[in-house]
């Protein structure tokens, strides 16, 4: 079975972003960029499926600027076999990404597609579900366990009330949650080897997909800052303040 | 312009989140219907009919909808939601799972996790773990939206909407429910509790969470956790508060043994009052706390329980 994994290049999760002075967006100049953490978990899961002999090829795809090549190389260093960059300078929305991925799915015919549940920049949590709709496949979102069994896959999902397990007909779409696995680090020899793995470049146009944004960002602002608090020296003082000042207990 | 709200429920009870989503819908326009899709869920429809200001309840009962499988419910929505200008659901795991599938099938963008309605096509939503707030305008013929429930005050229950049954029963055959492992709790729901007491890695173990639970019970509070506490297996996943867990905004949030990572703050920094209890005076959680107590939580929490 072939497994297709999509990865996104995003600002590193340790960076606290700031809004631009002109309120047009956030300032990412000089910010450290990394693979979206949920995509790392997706790559890891695919590699484990290959190590278990369930997958025979892991293909990674990214939709983004030229620099997203680095993100694909990281995935190749972790153990993916081949990469596809769908290059565009446009800020592609989830629907656009899902449409591009739909074309890649048509070309590659994977048995399973694994995506991160959400990108930590736009925080949308949409692409996997949209891809499932466009390809007419079942979806196992927010996965904490994925068990492939012949023609189907059992996916345990992290839901608000606890866990839910669903069975999906293959091919299917899975999106990862935090507890699915702990991603490995790439070793130096594997980073060197990854440089020789195939990486193909396409464009949304060459795939016949219109990725123009549908939603206009009118402005981006900093959230309201919380006013500075106080240090209390004892539990008694804390309780006093909660009763008298805050009135919450 | 009419708006369809997808009810959040478990076939027995209507979840509070639906009341907040109806409030968001009413900030958009007056004609609000609620879809109750499930199995043997007429009690839920009755409860939804009482939501103030709702026009009609659309009730679709079928085995295919019992477990809210997105494949089947999105197919139902494509049938029943044709005439609506807006489709709204809570930014819960149900809403997040379902609505993007509906949006893509309609070939429209989705707007996730709105925190305010500026006009019927313009909304505010947090991005980058809440470190920026974007104002976005949609030009889509149908607006598919998930709602951050803590940002809208729940509607009351003085209504008497009409219940309209639809007899449509679509099983796409793509997915099947296998099992649930639901966490039973007598405590208030995390997302709507007035007080939340949360523990982090500093709790040290699952057993130690009992001191937080005991405090929570005395205060009538819900219990939450950081990702580290969930990843370490101290508590189940449904307790995670944060960017990629649950969003809470209670009157009082007490964080014990939580350092205050951006991803955790994203889930609780809209709380009215924040108390931090941490033995590291440099912990970033103190920067957002209204009241900070530098102390060992194993001493402070029982002392707090005795004092409230
Ligand atoms: C993609 C992604 C998504 C994430 N999503 C979330 C999310 O939704 N929610 C979330 O919470 N995190 C999330 N995280 C994780 C986040 O970055 C932090 O790692 C996590 O919040 C840390 O949890 P913690 O504060 O409990 O642990 P730590 O950072 O280890 O802090 C433990 C704290 O306990 C204190 N402590 C220890 N012992 C005691 C004691 N006896 N008394 C008092 N204080 C004590 C320590 O001083 C320390 O400050 C995410 C991370 C990533 C990469």
C-alpha cells in the first residue's frame, strides 16, 4: 500500500509571533520555520506503517513556497521515499490545498492519506476533512491510534467526551492528534541520504487547480493584553482577594 | 438570509454548546433553525425547541446518524441545508469533524472558530494560538462557520419552536462506528464551567490529581489539564485545555503545576480571573495570572480546599 502524507511549513511552535505595524498580518521575517508538529506526527505514522510492512512507499507532498522544499527534505530524512512540492507563492486556503491534494491523490492512488489535524499558524483544522469530501473517502480525524486491517482501517479518535473508534473503508483519510505517536529525530546519515531522494516540483496551475483565496483578511490585530496581576504570599491572602476583589468565590 | 445551526448532543441531551452557537447565529440574522440529527433523539429536539428565538427544529432520526459520522451527516446536510445562507456548528470535535466536509462538498471556504460577528459576512477569529486576531470577510454564497462557544453568551430557554421531521436516511457506507470510551463525570462540563481547576506536569502522577478533584468538588468546578499531564497519562485526553485541546473561559481558572506555554495559554487566557500556583517564580504562567502564588502545589492546594 502506498501512503501519501501532506506536510506544511509553518512558524516554529516556540516562536511567539507579533502582529505587523500596518495590521496586514504577522511578522515572520527572520522567524524560525519548521514542519507543522501535527504533520511530523503524520510522517512518523506513515514511516511506522512502512516499518511494519503495511506500507511499501511513503510519498510526502507540500503546497507552499520554494522554501517548503526544506520541509519535504526533513520528511525524506525521517524516512519518506519521495517528495512532491506543489509550488506557489499564494497564501493557499484549506480548500485550495484540499483541491491540490485531490489531484495528487488522483495521480498517486494511495491506499491511505495522513494529514495533521491542524496547522499551528492558521489553526483552521479543515484540510483533511475537505480532502475526504472531494475524494469521496471516509475520514478518521484527530487520530490517537490507526490500525490498518486488509480492506479497512480502524481509527481511534480523540473527541470531546473521550475516545471514539470508527472503521473506514480504504482508501481513507486520517488526520493526526498529539497522542498518535512521538516523532523520531532524523539522523545525520539519513539527512545526507535524503538529499538524493527524488523531489518533484509541480504547480497548482499544472494540476489545473485554482487556489485564489475565497476569504479576504481585512486586518490582523494583537489580542487584548491582560492587565498585570499581583503576587500573593499565602493561600489566605489569595482566598481573601478571590472573595473581596474578584468576587468569584 | 436564514441560518442553520447543527445541534450538539448525544441522542439524550442537548449540549450547552448549542445555546452559544444559536447566540452567534442570532448575531448574524433573525431566522435561525436548528438541525437535530441522530437516532431516537426526540428529547433533544424538544430541548432545542425551547431555545429562545429559534424558528424551526429540523429533526432527522436514523441509525446512520446515531454516532454523528461526518460522512453520513454531511450527506444529510447537502439535502436539508440547500436554502440557508449560513451553516453553523460549535468548534467542538463534532463541528470540526463535520463542517469542513460540508464546506468542501459545497465548494465554499469554511471560517473556523469565530469569536465575533462583525456583519453577516465578516467575522473575527484567532490565529497563531490566539497571538493574533484576524478579521475576515467571506464572499461565498454559503457561509460555513464553526463558533468558539466561550465567545458568545448562551441564549435562554423561553422558546417554543416548531419541530419538523425529515425522513431521509443516508448511509454512505464509507465509515462505521465501532466503539466509544467516554469519560463519565459528575462535574460540570469543562467548556461551560464557571470555575476550572487545572493541573500540569507538576502534579507528578494521575493519583495526585485527586487533590485537584477534591478541591474542584468543593468549589463546584470542572477539572482540566495541560498537554504534558495528558501525554504523561495522568488524565484522559478530554481534559486537555489549549490551542489544540479545549478552549475555556470561566470566571476563575486555577492553574497548578502548569508552566504557561503559548499553546496552553491559548486555551484559557480569556478566563475572567486566572490564579497560578507554581514553585518556579520565573514560570511564564505568572505573566497572565491575576493572582500568582509561588508555592509547592502539594501544600497550597489542600490549604486552598480548606479555606474556600
Ligand atoms: C502542536 C502542539 C500543540 C500543543 N497543544 C497544547 C495544548 O492544547 N494544551 C497544552 O497545555 N499544551 C499544548 N502543547 C504543549 C505545550 O507546548 C507545553 O509543552 C505544555 O503545555 C507543558 O505542560 P505543563 O505546563 O504541564 O508542563 P511543564 O512545562 O513541564 O511545566 C510544569 C510546571 O510545573 C511546575 N511544578 C513542578 N512541580 C511543582 C510543585 N510541586 N508545585 C508547584 N509547581 C510545580 C514547574 O515549575 C513547571 O512550571 C502543544 C505543543 C505543541 C507542539
